[in-house]
């Protein structure tokens, strides 16, 4: 049986967790939390990075820091995870869903401007499969209309767009370190703050509305409740787990890319015969092998494919019922313009097993099964 995902494990996770226990500091913002955020600030050139309890809560923080208020509108793709949308709904916004491009499944930058109204406050993009959205165009639209840009880079850790790491391009970026992501702390995430003036408000928001971070730095002599906030900082135990993986970030990335490239090499002949479609990587997009997906003819063929693969001992999954057609999407938002690609393309897409340490023989088993589905 080839399973769909195995959470990453780099080797030193338990040793570092033990160290956190020995440090007698297992709540947030200890040695390992600091190591992780400093590493991300340095590696990605983010102005400030705060580790959070999840990608979801990093997005929630971004929504509040953008000053989203009830009645504001937020533009986002419909083909995304519920968290991208929930964050803005919690802040009181109405959602305006925009179609995706079929080549990358990212929001179609050419359809964004038509969705802007006087109420629009934020454009939230999601870099699907760790492949960047067309950020130059999106930033230019945002600048012209005075809008904030949030990047849901949950899948995009270590990817880049024209040399700029994903998550550092808009006003705020969100990473996820869920066990399904390239780097994991079980549940966790990070907020990338690219506007230095928002850093202090972010620290307060994350620390239950208090200025505790300033207190620990000796900048105030007592800490107090200064604004609304919540508890968005993760435990040191989770941060210690993540640190073991960030130390090996390149090794993990290379291993995933090697599997991804082998999938591509094996399956390109099927694409040349037009039996399947493969992912596109527009110029300037360096990806992180977060996902290997293929597109089949339609929903019927995909359903047959998934069940055939299961019969061959290979677990494949699809995801994202487009949000605009989900019960909460209908309640909290509207689709702008025509749904030309979102629904149709989402029904054709299927993901193949891909994780750190995927064995060559398991990958061969997957590609053999894919080929045999098509009688090759
Ligand atoms: C695109 C996207 N956004 C947000 C999230 C939420 O991240 P988390 O599970 O860390 O809350 C995920 C993953 O789960 C995701 O894939």
C-alpha cells in the first residue's frame, strides 16, 4: 500500500523536544520559537516572522492587521481551503470569489479588477501547490486601488516568484506547518509581516492583547492589556519539532523535488498523448514540490481513477469543493463574473502520493498504476 502522506520527520525532533523540557520553558516564545522565526526572517528576508498555532490563525491575524471591518469586501479564489475565507469572515467581511487560471489553479489576475467595488479592502491570494500567483500584476492592481494584499502561502514555504520568497511579497503572508505540509510541527504556522509598522500590533494581537513581548524585551516595566487579541503563539514543544526540520530545510526540499521530477519524467508520455494534463510553472516561479497533481478528462474519469488506484494499493486524493458552492460560501460571499474554470477544473484534478522520504520503489508503483489505468 502506498499511502498519500507521511508527516515529515527529520531525525532530531525528539531530542529538541527534550531540550525544551530541560529548559523548563514549554510555553511559547522560548529558544526554539525564536530559532524558527529568526531562521525564516533570515532565509526569506521577511521583516518579521511570528510563529503561530496554525496557518489558519496566521491568516486570522493578517485579516485583523489589515483592519478588515464588518461590511468590507475581500477578493479571493474560490478554489482554496476554507481557512483562506474563514479568516476574513471572522473579521466581518463579505467574500468576493474570483475564478482561477486553469494552468496553475491560482486566482486569475486578469479577473480581479472587475471584482473590485468601493467596499473592497483586501486581495487574498493563495499560491496553490506552492506555485506563485502572478504577483506583479496583483500588486499593481492593489496599489492603484489602495488595497492590502495577503498571501496564503500555506503550501508555499521555500517557493519563490521572480526571486522573491512566497509570503514576503504582499503586506502579510501565512505559512502552514500542519502535518500535511512540507515542514511540520503537527499543528502550527507562521505570520510573515512585511510592513514593519504592523509588527508591534501583531505581537499584541498574538499575546492576548497585551504588550508582553515589549515587557520581555525590557521596553516597558510592566505589561498590560492594550488592545483586542487572542492566543496565537504555539508551545515550545511544537516549535522544537519544527526546528529539527527547518535545520534540514534544503535536504527536505531536494528530496521532494527529486520525487516530483521523477513523477514528471514518468508521466510526461501520457501528457504527450493528451491522456492527462500536468501542472504548469509560469516563468519566474520556483516551486517546492508541495504537490504532484494530474488532471483527467472529467469528474467521471477521476472517480474511476481514484477507485482503480485504490484497488492497486495507491491512495490518491482530490480536494476543495469550490468555496462559492459550499453552504458557508453561499452564506458569506458571492462569485464575481463567470465560473469558467473553478468548478470544471477542480473536478478533474487528483493528487498523487508525495512526501519527504517517498521511496523510489513506491513512486514506481504509483506511476505503474497510473500508466496501467490508461492501458500503457
Ligand atoms: C491553502 C491553505 N490555506 C490554509 C491552510 C490552513 O493551515 P493550517 O492547517 O495550518 O491551519 C491550509 C492547510 O491546511 C491550506 O492548504
